[in-house]
C-alpha cells in the first residue's frame, strides 16, 4: 500500500460518492414505493465493476495500472454503490410493516446487481477473449471455498 494508491482510492471514492448523490437526487421522482434510486445505483456500480474489472486486466485488451484499477474498482465503485443505504431502506420497510415491499427490494437488488456485474464481465470478455476477473489479491477479498 503506497501513498499514491491511497490517494487513488480516496479520489475515486469522492467521485463515486458525488455521482451517487447526484443520481439519487435524479431518481427521486421514480422512488415512490421502492428505493429505485438505490437499486439503479447498485446495478450501475455492479455493471461498472464487472466491465472495468475484466476489460482492464494486465492481459486484457485495455490494461491499466494497478492504481487506476484501485481508483475505479475500490474508490469509485465503493463510494458509488450503496449497500448500507439498501440495508437501511430495507429495514425501514420492514419496520413499517411492508414485508412484501422489503422482500421485493431484497430480491430485485440481489438479482439485478448480480446480473449487472455478470453482463459487465461478459461484455468485457467479448473484447478480451479472456474469462478472468481479478488480478490483485485486494480485488478478491475472499477466494474460492476451501474444501477440507
């Protein structure tokens, strides 16, 4: 971990947080019964991390530096996506007795965001002709399950 890497993450996080705020404001008119702004933000962030993470591998079609990957994947996507907001909004729906809407919010967020990261990944593999996603240990917080 270098000072430059820390600056890249911090700068990306600031950009992601600002983008999240602006998109959340723009989505207010459609966020009546469900927090659609949060769902859209998480879908877009999932797509970006899937696309960028695959396209910019060292062996990919558009390789970038480790610091650029940290800026986008850890900083920008980390500041932009809103799992904590999703969790709070879901709890609030539950506390208000809207269990059905809370369940829809959970299912829609998980299915749409996992789908978005897969679409981003497969879009990038089309250009890379390579199925790898991560290249740095920091990008893969948990490895494959260990079979004992």
